[in-house]
C-alpha cells in the first residue's frame, strides 16, 4: 500500500516540477528528496 502512495506522490511532484509550480514557490528541493528516497531502491536492484 505504501508503495502506491509513494508512487502517486512521486508522479505529482514530477508533474509539478515540469509545469514550473515548484520553481515558482521555491520547492525544487522536493525533487532532491524524491531522488534520495529512490536511490536505495536503484542500488538494491
């Protein structure tokens, strides 16, 4: 279940990033947080 919640949040953050929403509100750091949380899964696989 948590995987699906994380997946939906990640997609929402990416959409907001590409539309410029995060940049206008100085929330681009959310992209880095998302990348750091994905990194262990990439190493594991």
